[in-house]
C-alpha cells in the first residue's frame, strides 16, 4: 500500500460535490494520518476544553433548522436528551441521505427550499449536537455523522465565518478524542 494517502472526503466543496462514502477502501494507518492532517487545516487557535454553550446571540443562523439544533443542544446539556435525540435522529437521517442540512424542513422532513443549504452555522450546530449526543450515548451513528459533518466543514473551511472558527476547532479536538477512545476500546494500536 502506498504511504502517500490523501483524505479525499474533505478535498473539495462537499456541499456541491457530495460524497456517498460507498465502497470506501481500507487504507489503514496512512488514512488516519491523512484524516488528522485534513482536520489540522481547520484549527486556527487552541480552543477551550469544552464546546462553548450555544447562546442565541453567538449564532448567526436564524433558520428553523438552527432553532431545532439550539433546542437539541440545550436539552442534551440539561439532561433532557430523549426528545432531543428524536429530533437529532431525523436530522441525522436527512444529512446521511443528502449530505446537506437545509434551512428548514416540512413536517414530513423534506426541505422547504432545496437550494437553501449553505448556512454553515447550522453545520457547526449540528456537529455540536452530534458531539454531545455521542458523548452521552456512545451511539456510533452520531460519531459517524460527526465525522461526515466535519468533512463537509473542512471542505468549505474558507467560507466558515470567523465567529465560528473557535467552536469548530474545539469540535475537531472532540472528534479526535472520540476516535482515540473508540480505538482504545477496540484495542486498535496506532
């Protein structure tokens, strides 16, 4: 196997050139090194140890999806995860199918506007919700969606508003911690 592996999942604008992740080939430790290197592109400065609490005035998104995600994060933080996780599961399902988060969804969880999916604050909020959900439940679909969401954000990192970069950097650290803890649990040696 070639040791010069690239991490293709965040190599171009993944909101426009969506990745299916189907039939991904095994590339071992060089792949993990390429993944880490791609995430380092996101890290501008050393963030705090915890993802900052989401406050309405910190969030430039005023979309319906943004509001749902703020509620999910707050409910998980305050120990009311049950209903919050139901909402998050619907958003995970939509994201897994489309690799996008739309600004608003109908009651049947269809996008209200197919062309309104580039609000990066929603993706940061989604990643925060996924981090908290995985931390609380250790349910692998949340970690899987977190990895894919951060792939998307890495691919459009030049468009991420400066106000969100520190939160995004903190999420990258949490993602690494989750992956390292899972590797340790599975007995995978790096």
